[in-house]
C-alpha cells in the first residue's frame, strides 16, 4: 500500500467510527505497521489544523485513540444546526406516542406499543433524543419512560396536571383508567 493509499484508508475508517480508535486497530485494518499509522495520524492532525486553510473538521487524539470531530472553529454553526433540527415539527406518530407517555407514565415501550397498536421503538428513540421523554425506572426488566421538564416547557405548562382531561373525549379510556386516575387528566 502506498503512503497515499494508507492515508486515504485511515481517513475512510476515521470517518465512520463512533468512538476513538487505537492506532493498532487502524494498523490492523489498513495492513501497515503501527508506527506508520501513528506518523500518518500526526501528519493528518497537523494538516487539518492549518490556520491558513481552516477545515470544518479536526482529528483529535482522545484517550489513546483517534477520531474526527467537527472543528471547534464552527461550534456555533454546528450548534445552531442541531438546535434547528431539534425544533422540527413532530410527526403524527411521535405526537401520538408522546401523548400516551404523558397520560400513562411511567410506561414501558411495550405498553405504548400496545396502546398505539404499532412498534414505537424508533419513535421513542426520537422523542428521547429530542429530550421530550426519558428513562424513569425499570419494571420487570423493562425500562419505564416518562416525560421531561423540556416537554412541560415546550407546552407552556408547569405540571402534567395541566394537560386537558381525556375522559370527555374518550369515554372508553375513562372506564378503563378511572381507578388509577390516568384517564382523568
């Protein structure tokens, strides 16, 4: 493998890793000695850090491993992009799932799936990533979920007690949940 090929192979691997990767792992992946990989990593780091040609990414050594990160120079831009993505509207499925969690919490994914009649794993991950639901405990090995203060803030309420009551709109739910108060909100 030529130096250019080694460099390209190392860059390709670094673009897909989720956690810092050790030079020995990179060496095994690209089939070159660890010392050559280490030298290439240092050269790439220095090249990417060139103030004359700022890049949107940088190569950092963290805990003995190496990984690509977005450049600190553009942290404000990246932060604004992420926040804007977070403020995107929720899908109908996400709104329905969020309502089930809000009115029935603490609740497992399985319980939410049962109420909605569909698998909610990816929707729950989205709601969790957006900070609207969080893990609040465990029941029989299953994670229990509840809403966050972020949801309350976005809804402009101070507690879940301020959610509108469901009973007038869903009489069947009032009959089922009347004993535990979940349908009373």
